[in-house]
């Protein structure tokens, strides 16, 4: 009986020693630390884009051309081109990028319009037209946006008054075939009497007689050579109906 009790006590002691050794061998786990709170991402400030400057308005007169001679008995077309601006009717507050056209003919009273094509009633002779782009309130841009052109207007000549290159000209007792002639120094002109009575043709200016065909009977002709430049009157001592002008260039 004692032996049994002693054996049990030994087993109990041995079990305790083994348990204590296992506990010592078990590694200690470090205490868990709470996860760090995530900070919200910081938004980077975007650079502010600078406002682009507005392109400067531009204006050009397309027609008439500088020093152009316009042959017409009607209105003259004024054609304008504008860029980088919106044309609006006159009036209202001043606003960049808007405006209308101011037209001044020969320094006279201005006309205001939004049309790029305008008809001008002009007299015969030289003219100067200025076109300016102005603000809605009529004030000028800075610097001023304008263009100017000088030209001339000439009334159209009647068909029989147009200069004809003088080569061979018919002449009768009623007059010359063409009353306005042109030639160059060294040219030859032949006058042919196609009428029924004798005629003659004389060219004269302030310096004297350029040529004289003499009397030409029906069917006869005379050829003259132009020796100097100038503007000459054509006439006949026999027939007052024979008259005209000869312009000779070098």
C-alpha cells in the first residue's frame, strides 16, 4: 500500500515537472499593436493656368486697291476684312472683342456699319477712304485698328471715244472713222478717203504741225510717220466735220 502511494506521488511530481518545462519552452507572443490609422491622401494643388491674351483685332481694305483707277458711272464697292473681332450693331457698353466699322470718305462725316461690303457713291476724281474698327460705344481701340486707301474714279468713255491704235483710218467728208486715236513715236498711219469728195487730215499742237496728208481724192490714201510725242488735234481745212485727237507716246 505504501508502495502504491509512493508510486502515485512520484508520477504526479514527474507530470508537474514536464508541464512546467513545456510552459517555459513556449515562446511568448509580443502583444499585438493596434493598426495605425491611414491618413487621407493630400491633394496636390494644381497650378492655375494663366488666361491667354485675346488676339489683337485686325482690319484690311481688300478693295479698292491702292492707286487703282476705277472706271464706272455707278457706286464703288468697298470690301473690308476683319479678324479676331465680332461685329455688332453700334451702341451698348464697351466690350473687348466686339465693335463695328467706321467709314470716312474724303474726310467727311463718318458712316457706321457692320457690313464688310459697302457701296459708295463717288464723283469722278481722286478719293481717300478710311475704315476703322471701333468699340460698341464708338471709341477707338488702343492702338487704333484702321486701314486707308486712295484711288481714283473715272467715268466710262463712250465707245467712239475710246482710244484706237492708229494704223489705217478711213476718212470721209463726214468725219474720221475714229475720233480718238493713239500711237507711238515711229508708227505709221494711213488715211484712206472712202468718201465721195476730196478731204485732208492735219495733226497740230502748240509746237506746230505734226503731219498734213494734203488733199486726198476719193479712193486715194496717204501714209504719215509719227516723229514726236504729244497730244495733237486732228482737223481738215476743207471739212469742219473732220476732227479728232491723236495721243502719241514715246
